[in-house]
C-alpha cells in the first residue's frame, strides 16, 4: 500500500506549533475538538512480559571486546536513517551491520553509544520512543504508529536488548557537549556526524570500522546457527524453483526470482542480496539481476540466491541447472570441470591453511581443463602465472560470509586474503567458467555457457563442514534431484 501522511509531522522543536498541512492534503487542518478526541480513550499497550532477544549474551560479549580495544574513547555506532525511494515513499530499512552486530536492534535512527568509565564503558542505546499521542504524532506523522506500526517503548527496548535505552532526540546535544576522544562509524547518520564534526578524525574512525569488520571474521555459535538457518531456507527455495521451471519457461526469469523471494519472505527477513536468475547466455554475466530474459528448454539456469534470516545472516548459494532436467554433453563437460575445481577448493579449506589456498586449488583445476581443451596454450603454470585463465574464470573463488553477503569487507588485507583460516570462519567456495556468447576464441558449442557452483563452508576444528550440502552438486545427482522434484 502506498499511502502517505495526510499532514506533515511536527519535529520535536516544532511540537508546540500548528501541524503543517500537506500541500495536496484533503483536510484543511485539525480542529481543537478533533485533537482532543484523538488524545484520549486509548488502552495501555505497554508490553511488560518481554524476554531478552536470543543473542543478548553474544551482543554483550561483542561490546565488551570493543570496549577492551578502545579504552577511554567514546564510541558511537549509528543504525542509519530511512532513505527516500521516491517522493514520500522510503526504501525498506536495514540497520547498519555494525550496529545490529553490537545490539541486535534493527530500528532506524538508533545509535549505540559506549561512554568510557574507569572500568571500561557504559552502553546506552538511543532510540525513538513510541510516537507521541499528546502532539498527534501517532496519527498525523507519516512515521507515526497508525501509519507504519508501533515502536517499542524505551523500557521495552532496554529489556529486549539488555542495554539501557534513552531518547535519541536528545543525543545530538549530548554529543556536541562531549569531551575527550570520540570515534564514530561513518556513513550512516549525517546528523550524528555533524554533531561530532570537530571531535573526530577520519583515521581514528577508520580504525573503529576496521576493528568491527575483523571482529566478524570468526563466527560465534549463535551466528553459525543463524547461517545454517539461512542455508536451510535457501535449500527449500531452490527446490521451489525447480518445481516451477515449466512456469518460468512460459514467462521469464522473473518467475524464478519471485518464487525464491516468496520463500525468503515467508521463512526469513528478506533475500540477502539481489537474486541472480540467469538463464542461457545471461549466466555469463556475473551479477545478472535484471532477471527479465527468457527461460528455454535446453539452456542452463544459473541461480545464485540466499535467504536472509530475521537477524540479518545470509546464505549465498549457487547451482547451475539444466532447464529441461538433463545436461547436454558439452554442458556436462563444463559443469563437471567446475565441480572438480570446487571439490579441490573445498578440500583446501582447513584450519591453519592460508585463506588463498582454496582459490589457488580451484584455479589450478580450471586452468588445467582449459589447457586440455585447447582453449589456452600451456603449460598450466604459465597460464596461472600470467592469469590467462581469468578470461573465462573472471572472479575470485570465494569470500567471507555473514551479516553481509561479502562480509568483513573493511578488514585489513593481512587479516583477510593474506590471513590464515581458523575454526568459526565461514566462507563461500564458488569457482566458475563463463564462455561469452560473442567469444570467438572458443568453439561455438561453448559459447553462451556459464557455470558456477557455490557452497557455504564452515571451518571446523578438524576440517570443514558444508552448510549447504542439502543441495546436490554432482551432475548426475543434480539430474536425479530435479527429476524427483518434478514428480
């Protein structure tokens, strides 16, 4: 429903001023009598039997680690603000990962502040309280309770998140008056940054951002459980798609996108990223998210999709499927090569291994196949040294996974791609081969074939665990699985 507020809301500073009329609103104003009627006659709806969120112990431990890293500094981590989609409609809100990771809260305009103390830090979560009934905000504001739903009271929020909650509308003045060293996570709340403009430096703020990114490299037990939930829902979403491929053939790739999205919204919060439903030659476009092309029998469908849980953890899984349920000879040849490369990559994911090892192992297999097929001149070591295989492999073989689909992106290079794997790391292994439809360097039978196989891998004490092994990977297993789902 795309309804907009009938009257613009008053800001806190303007709360005593008459409510301004929307330019093309249908009512000339609010009578004193109506204002009085709207103030009274409402039941007490305060929630007094709330339990803390499931991850309250984990978020407290994360804040403790943050406190230990920056003793004596005031730390400010905003949730972010609503962003306009068009005119008076907003994009669905998603809190900043840093804020959600430390609080478990997901509401707009929130700010976590860690005030330094002699013992460490004292945390306060600053939020908008419930919309005001005295000034009419709850029914006149486009973000009021009767328009977009009820916010938690500050008392309720404190109970849920295990952090004392205060009114965020008072925060800017407090920040402007703050003394001592301050760090803020930038890019989410311009108002917070403006209040701190003379108190922070880009270098110090970047240190905070990097720390919070690296803190997520190793997942705790709660996070691993959430990632498994995301993957399990994603497996069911892939099954949903296979069952309706005939309907996709009659429409377009968007039927596939919509089918997966239904599973994501029913079982999770959303999709973790734009679904790639790439049929035919579109599979050779790495991030094909237009999803407006035809789905044809005889072609391959590259489906790269992930469900995001209600706590923001996302799966990231890819399968390349024959639309008619059977690989052609050349499709199978390419698919099996990618499968062999992925097997080598997964085997290299071990505690103590270098992060780059799984990429190198997979690329070696793919380069070997390209030489064997006569598509590039060997030896294989020369191909890898010069990176010649990248014409057809294009991308890296994986990335960290968590609350962001490309998680921990701000981590230092020495901690990430030049780092060492340890138990609790979750990453993707996703080699691919892509033969563009206009690539005259390969035989015509290869052109327009794109294959990627991607799984979500947890590093364990003794090796690894494939979180997404509920989906088949071997070509013959894929065919049998598709046949069973199609009945």
